[in-house]
C-alpha cells in the first residue's frame, strides 16, 4: 500500500497543465459528463483516453506486422532461370513453403508424389521440358502449369 501511494505521488509530480485547441463542444461535454459520472477529473479521463488510443495504435502496429509476416510466408519461393534442374520431394520439403518454378529449360521432378506437388508447388511457368514420375498425375501438373512446351512422364 505504501508503494501505491508513492507511485501516485510520483505521477502527480509529472502532471502538466496544457491547453488543447480545436476540441469540439459536444466531445468536451461528453468528457465532462463522463468525469462527473465516474468521479474522475477531466484530466484523468483525458489521460485514460490518450493511453487507450496509444495502446490501440501499438496493437494495430503489431497486427499489421504479423499480417505482413504471414503474407510473406504465404507467397511462393521462386526458383527460376535454370537450364537444367532436378528436384526431389525432400528438396520441396526443405523449402518449408510453396515453390514456383519458372523459366527453366528442363525441369525434372524425381521421387515425388502427386501429394508433394499439390502441397509444395504453387505453379510452373515457362518450362521447355517438364519431366514427372508416374506417381504424379498429368492433370495435377496441367492445373498449375502455363507455357510448358512438353510434359514427359517417366
């Protein structure tokens, strides 16, 4: 209890008197009515409002940062501009996110299943020769492919 009194006295020493211009009459009346109703001063109500506003802004900033981070992880990782590339199921899993393949002369998927493709490959674009194992349906590949010259199923 002594600490609470000490903190209150320290807070009181930090108070300043300010004049705020441009406050609307109806808002000031609402604050005045709220102060009377709660037994607080207008300064205490105003301090509470400032604290709440600042807390809300910080909360929004944290939500925004989390959203951006989440969005980044949702975007595919681009693998592009290779002459020849062989990719295994283990390679796909190592990326930890969906992968997009583009501008590759010869792309070979080895030891992958249909489920691996669906789970880890966002799309395939601009591949001249695409080699897939028999464990992958051509229809699965066609759904996620654009500008593929040839699909070879080994």
